[in-house]
C-alpha cells in the first residue's frame, strides 16, 4: 500500500488487525510501527522475523522516504529531520494515535529524531541495536576484534569513500560479522537498495548527527536492546543513550552472545521482552 505523506508517496504494509474479536466485543490492540535499518534498505529486513509479534499487536512496516518501495524524493530531503517528520505525518494521515515505534539500527536514528521532535506523540519507544551519534573508533575496534585488520581496513575505506567498489569489500569482510545468525537466506536479494542514498548519507549527515544532548526530551517509556557482540552499533553506544533517558522511563537490556539486530540472534528472548514491554505500563 502507498500513501502520500508530506511531499512524497510512502509504501507501507500491515500485519494483523487493529480490532479483534473478544467475546461479545471487539478488542483494540496496540499498533507497532517498525522503522527499518539502512539507510538505503527497506522493510523486508524485518520479515519474517517479526511475524510472531502480530499475536500481541498490529504491525505496520514502513519504507522510509527514498528507500524500498517508497518514492525516491530528492537528496536534499534525505535527512533525519525529514524522515522523523514523515513518521508523524504518516501516523496522522492514518489516524494512528500514540503508536509504539520500534527502530532498528538506522531506524533507531529516525525513531529518536521523531521522539525528540514530537515528544508527546509516541506511546512507547523501542531502540534496537542503534546509536545516537557515530563513534567511528569504537566501531573500527570492534570490527578488528571480530574480523582482524582486514575487516577494520574495509570498514575504514568504505566510510572514507563510500562507493560500489569499497562496498564490495565491506559486504564481504564486515557484514558477515554483524550477527551470529546472519541476515537470513536470500535476505539481501530481497532488499530494494538505494545505494545513491546510502553513499550520500555517509558523506553528509552520518558524520555529524548527534542526539545525545536532546535525549532528555523523550517523554515516553523507552526500551533499549543491544547485542554484546554487535560491531556496528556496539554496547557503549546504547549505554550512552541509556544515560540520557529519564530513569523512570528506561528499560535497558543487553543480550549476551548476540550481534546486530538481536531479534535475529535471540528471537525468543527478544520478542518476549517486547511483548512484556508492550503490555505493561511499568517495568515491573
């Protein structure tokens, strides 16, 4: 499905009904809006992993502006402020009031920008395998620990000069180190890529964005999850986010033995944690 949001048409998909039979009445379940990683990827990276969560919530998968099946828009609109405002406008158009917003990796950047710019809008926030600002040395050191000097050099070359040539080595040497279980069979082949957006963003906003000073503006309960073996958004990045979220709003879970996108490496534990977070107004 596609809908005009601001000046761009966005693609979204829905899994699970909002209203469900419950005896003599219809029961309304929460809506979870899923923001995919990247940039330059699409929502297919969440599938089929998140399907089991539809037993507890209505799931909405959204392709960000410029990505996947959404319109390409223009490079001057490929930025976190615009992607965040698109989330708010998308929800307003579909009359989704106070969604639970889950952002994984780059999707977490968008989720933080959205919660900072529109603090009264989200009901809850789930930040999975993400960071509030780039810490290149921590990431390079993590790749070196996991993949040796070659992996570190490939990551450095790609971020210094993003191109199809440097991406080839990065995919070969670094991406297999992201998660223990990998991305799933044929996952990369299913993605609709926008490498122009990926390269442009690495050259520009990725080098400068920093939400750490603004995270105290977040007003909703926030769940942070991180894999202890994650090289691209390593645990110190999530720890920095956690330090700046109000303690009464925060739940922070580290996953031993998991890498980037803990829903891939430890799905049973991850989804039970998320179900509990969705269902409970507190962190008891």
